[in-house]
C-alpha cells in the first residue's frame, strides 16, 4: 500500500517529464519540416513517437501550406520589429537592475552647491592632515598599544588550538542553461577542423534576405568561423573561411556568394553556427557609418542536412538586416537558409579593405562575374569503375 | 485559427508564418521556451481536431 502511495506522486511527475520531452522532439521536427524535410524522413528519426507525432506534423504541414504565400516585407518587418523591441526592452530592464555607483547616487541627491563645497573642503583638509603622516610613516592619532598576549609556557599543558573556520567551498548551483536552448550550444570536445578543398563536394554560400538592406550603400561583414553540429551529438565540424569581406548589399534575394568549399565527414547535421568577425555598414542616405549589431556571438540556424558519399551539397546561410531603434540588427533568416535553395552564384570583387577575393578555381576568376556554370562542369568525369558524382537538389 | 486561444494564435503566426525559431518566439512573447513549446503542441492538437 505504501509503495502504491509513493507511485501516486511519481506517476504524474513522470508523465509531465515525458510530455516535456515530447514537446522538445515536436519542436525539432517542426523546424526540420519548415526547412524542407518530408514528414516521413522526420518520423524515421523518432519511431517510438511516430504515432503521436504524425497527426500533429500533418496539421503543421497543412498550416504551413496555408501560410506558404510570400509574406509581405511589411509582415515580416513587423514580426522582426516585435523581436527587436522585446530585446531592447529586456536590455533596458537588465540595465535598470544594475546598482548605481556612489557618484550616480550623489548626483541624484541634487545637493546644493554650499553643501558640496563644504564636503569638498572637509575632504581636502583630511588629505592635507594625513599627507605628512603618509610621507613620514607616522600616524597622528595612534590607538592605545595592545597588551601583549599572555603565553602559557607551563610545560605539560597543551593549549588546544582555537577552532577556525575552514573554507567550505561553495557548491555552485549547476544549471544547464543550454537545456532547450540550442542557440547557446557549444561543442563538448574540440571540433574537427576541416581544411578547404577546391574540389570539395560541400559548398557554403552566404546570401541576404532584403528587409532594410535598402538603407545601406554598403554592408560589409567578415565570417571568422563556421561550426556544424552533427545530429548524433558527435564531434562538431569547424571550417574557417579565408578572410574575405562580404558586401550583403550585393547578395540580395537569390544572389549568393561562395564562402568555403571542401569535404565534410559523412553524416547528418542539424545546426549551423556562423561567427561574424567584423561588421561595417555605410548608409546610402548620408554616407555615414551605421550602428549595426548582432543578437549574440554567433548566428545560429537549426537546419538539418546530410552529407553522403558522392553527393554535392550546396548550403546557403541567409542573413538579414532590419532596423532596431536608431541602429540595425543582423540576424539569420532560417526560412531562406539550408540546402536545395535556388541561388544565383555571384563572385564578389576584391573588397576595398584589401582582403583577397575567393581563390581561383573555386567559382570563376573575374570579379563581379556571375558564375552560370555549375561547378560539376569543371570537374573531371569519373574514372573506370567509379560511380558518377551527381548533384542532388532537395526541394525546399 | 479563430478557434485557438490568443497565445496559441500568436505562436502559430510567429513560428509558422513569420519563420521565427522557438527561442525567438519566446523572446517576443516574453514567455519561457517550455511554455512556447507547450502552446505550440496544444495549438497543433486543436488544429488537428479541426482539420479532421
């Protein structure tokens, strides 16, 4: 009977925990479907929950189709402005929680000038009085000398040592702040650094979804690092593009420029993290430098894709910029990112900051030239006994 | 969509139509990630019933 009573509280807690796990899985499945995966592929990852997931994913698919119009820029702008306003409000709330300094507190007292002058005179007097003592080492007002402690040297008597506080280390409250927050994830082990390869089958592109990019004459960003998270929680992959300034103004819509090419380890990946090195924007209206910020250290997109033997993969990371108060905010555009995107390959000219453009052999040599030939056309055909390399285009 | 609660409608609009992630949706709605996921599931349950 007691064991039954113990279960009474345990079972609802188990059910609640199970539901939270299911909701996490459902959220991930929705992201995958939004990025173009089929429901069948998604359900294959979670066979135990498939019967519960499928009806919800079907409902989501119908909802997505109903909304699969081209959203107006105004509609998307409103959603982004809501997000930006929420972030500003949160930052302001955090700022208001910061304790004011002593100087700030004194300023707020609005003391009359005579009081301030009196305080200043007293402080100066104290400094002048103490200054000679500081120079000579003498203290003008000495406290009475302490009586020497009486030491009991009587042999045979052990004076027990006074108990003293031991330093008890604080047990830090361990909170997993990354739980349920994939944007903050970091690799648990050192990532695998993959070198570029001009004949590589994985090509990473950057593009720009126009929102407020029209305000800019030029918006130059550099990408310092790209991290790819495997779905199975294994070793992350890190790729480091060559230093290159990218002008997002030139990459609007389907226009995309190649940032890196190489061969990734085979497997399934589900997230891409982009670290921005530098940002420099010039406004078209005034020619002045704009205040452009990032929402966090890394731009993150939850976007599944697969690297398989003999298959070429073109991955597009779409960035967008929109107004944020008096400045601008750069953020990733998940709906326009991933594999299977229609792109118009653009090779950007050598940037005025002196960073070289892409190396010859990657996507054409002439600056500003549109690369209309797919990379496969330049590659040698398969040898005898080899399987021809084919490009797989996954529909969005 | 009128059969959904206001919060459920907003989650569906932001997640499915505006393309925000669950984290971004939680920021806009000033709610926790868990709450957003729960509302998302409840909205889909209701939509499933309406579409059946």
